[in-house]
C-alpha cells in the first residue's frame, strides 16, 4: 500500500513511519519541521522519504498514486492551541478538511484522521463511547470535532475516512514530548526526584502508549473496508483509565527515591473515563500492549541509558509550546506559522 503520512517528524509519526516500512508499505512522509531540534535518542532503524511541507501547501500532485493518507500533522495539545487559536483553526480545522478533500479528488481510498478523546471534555455519565455526546473545552479539541463533522459526509464508495480518538499518549519516542502527563511526571521524577502535584489529581484521564496508537493505525489500514469505513474508534484500553494521582503514584513507585505530594483541587475541570470496547472487539488485530506501569519503566530505562540531564528535559525541543514560542520570537515563522524564507 502507498501511504502518505503527515507529521512524521513528530512524537507519534517518527514511530509510525518505520513500522509501516517494516510491514512492506511504501511511505511518503510530510512534515513542516517545527520540531526537528527535539531528538532524545536514536530509536528508529528506518526513515521515510520526507516532503518538508506545511499541510496547507500539499497539492493534488503530492497525493497522486496514494492508496491511503494518515493525517497526524496539526498543532498539538491545548496550550499550543491557545497560543494562537485563529491559526489553530486555520491549520487543524481548515487545513485538515482541505487535505481530506484533496485526497478524495486524487482517488485516495482511505483517510485515517488522528482525532482525540479530548473531544469529550467534561463527562460525568460513566465511560463515554463513540456514541456519547462530545463537549470540547479548548480550541484544539474543538478543531478535532469540526474535522470529524466536516469529513464524515465525504465518505462514499470510493473514499473511506476513519477517525481515531486517541487517549492521552505516553511512552518513549526519539522525538520525545515532555508536555504530556505521564512523560512529564517521569521527567520530573528522573531529574528532580520529586513530583509536586499542584492539584489533588482526582480527574480521570485515559492513557495509551504511542506504539499502541501506531498499532491501531496499522490495523486500520490493513482492515477490511467495511469495518473501518466512516467509523470512529476510541484508541486505548478501558483498563488504562487512570486518575491523574494514580499516574503520579505509578511514576513515583517506578523511579527510585522519588517523593510525591499533592495540592488542592485544580482549575482544569476536564475529567472523563472512556470505553474502548469498540476498537478491541471490532478492529482485527488490535489490543494494547502497554499500560502506565510498563510505560513508566520504559522511560526510566531510556533516561538511565542516555543519562538524561535536567537541561535536556526542560529544553524547548521537547515541549510543543516552548518550541513554537521560540520560532515566533526569533521570527523563523511568521504570524500565520509559515516559515520565513
């Protein structure tokens, strides 16, 4: 299968592309290169041919001959989305819908879109399913919901979109991110031997390892069309719903000598438990291989092997907001987040 993957120099994409190549797929990679400076360790044997291109500049010619598109390249996470909400909508909503439209015009038969469980926002009615009402709380989550809304009607006999609502990712990646909860707590535990929670940690979050997200994408690409056609899948495992305090406790137990403390109830009211029954019963070959404890141990082993420093942990290359603020401040990207030539 010829697959175009956007965001291959990101946290998830740099893991996915080599796995697709290993399985015999032809991969064309696309990435604008915002996060090239973040490379924590040498962890991939294969790299795909990469177009250094903003998704807003992808053309019909770029998509000719592709059997599938996996779209991961958006401004990632809530703080980044709030940095410039109007640009978040231009890239994450309009740019993603335009990419789907071009893919359909080019005869691409499958379009796998990386959505997010963050579309559920604040959920109080038990474990939310793909049929539950959504309640996005941020620009980032709203854009995910808008793309789902606008791309779903494009589905027909020749174009099959699939929407992957990923749980909060964790785990080691060469293009590491330390601005997601388990990874951040693990970095603190390694570099300071202390986790000081500013909240009481009671909100629920579903977690999923980066490699399990890649596995879900591969299973989707290789599944019979009728199983994935215009479907939404929550990506994760119901057993991997954790209170944030449980995640902190797991990390503190994994990293020797780490002290843990909690604060008061936080201002962030997002809390949701998610059911992952659909993907685990309907998508052939999918089952999560990782849980939070195994992921924390993986990070501990990586940090120890590379002797990670506090400077590395805190560097801009591994936190999306810091890196974008740096590119703006140094005028390497303009007000619309295009590279300045």
